[in-house]
């Protein structure tokens, strides 16, 4: 499929803070950025809105859009709105709700339940420099089989240990419009970073997604997490992540794995990094790229990740402005 822009197309797959960090990184590169985001969350503001209004989870979509939002200097109306959309109410009936989630819900209702139109409208209001697509427009529920039994709901899965596998219900939700085309025509697809079982796999398990990755002419890159995640990935190293992905999707294509390997310089927030077993990763048929990717806020640093991704997609890094943490 041809694209109107000559810039490389990069698609970030996942959700939560990890996907937002990828998108903040892509803002530094001369690329066309798209996010394909999980809609399986059932906790916090997103969960309350799901239960009250019967819609998909909006929080990960909102976070991804805000990562792409305009940052005016001096501030513009779009940048001011993006900043306000990141606010969370602290008390009263709205306590815990994100203003951005409520704004997105309002746009959804204004567009007669058309989630795709609501996302376009939200992006236009905040000056987003890319697009955000839900993995599916079908409300889905995540469940997991664990060594102790089955748990249901993303919040429950995230705190579970010894996960055997995860699944979506309904089991075959239709991919949202544009998702499969975006993946198949991408020059680079970023899988992660993010929670393995609750952010990444809920996107990959949508029928057609793994097939689109298999037929893409671009590189498919797993951006490894910085460290184990309490609960769902305790005791797992990076090779275990690759094996878990292929356990769920045996033919999943992964060309490159980007691993966080801390430098020797001490930092206040640096914990033990996620283990990197080079022999097992080589046996998995992936090319390993290592770099120090952490920041002082316990997340992937867009300034450090940008040159790694620039090298993979063949572009130069752009702005030197450091991005704040995802909203």
C-alpha cells in the first residue's frame, strides 16, 4: 500500500506508559507515527467509564494521544488543552477520573459512538503529531490461567504471579479499521515496551495482527522492558518474554530485540535490569541491540531510545528537547 508521505512509517504496539514512551521517542524522529493500543483495561477511571457507559477502555488511548500532543513554545491553545487533559481529579464524585478520559468520552458521545471519529477529533484538539488506533473497537475482557487458577480482568491479571497464558473474550474481536493496513505497510513496528501480559499481548491476540506483522516489509522490533514487573513477569528475563510471546503466537515474527543494559554510571533509580540471555535470544533467531535506555523517573528515556530507533529505521534524530513523563 502506498503512503502519501515519504517519511518512514513507524507503528508502536502496546499500551500504558511503555507505549507512551515509545511515542514520545518517535516525536524526536522524522517519521509518521501510529499507535495500535490495547482497550482491555478495567481498572481506575477507564474501568469506571467502561462499566457506566459500555465502551472500550479509553485510558490507554488517551495516554497515547497525549504523548503525541503539541508542545508549544510559547504555549498554544492545543498544548494548554493537552496539559489540562492530563489532569486527574482528586476528590468528589470525579475523584480518580482523568479529564482526558472524560473529554474522550464526550467526543465519543458527540460522534454517536464512533470511536475512530472521536480519536481523530481528540487528536485534532490537542495537536497530535501522529494517529492512535484502538486494537479493536469491541469491548474485550482479558483473562489469565495461572498456577493457582483462572483470573479475569486486566487489573487482576497484572497482579497475578506464575501466569501460564492469557486470552481475550470475545476470543476473536475484529481489528479496528486501519490497524492491519498500518502494520502491514510499516517500515518499523515497535512491540513494547510495556506490560507483557496486560499491554502487549492484548493487542497481538486480536485476530489478524500477527499475520499483518508476518507480511510487513519493515522490521518488527521488540523493545524490552527495563526490569521485571511485580506480579505478572516476576522471575522472567528478556528471553522468557520472547518465549511467552511465541507461546501465544508460535509464528510471531520478531526481527530485532532492543535490550536495556545499564551503564556503569550510578543513578538514584537504577534497579537490577531485566536479564539478557544472549545465547537464548540468538537461538530465538533475533538480532540483539543493547543500550542504556533508563531515565531517572524509572522509565525508558526518549532521548536514549531515539538514536537506537533512528538507526533501525534509517533517519536522523530530531529535537533535543527532553520529554516529560507520559501523562
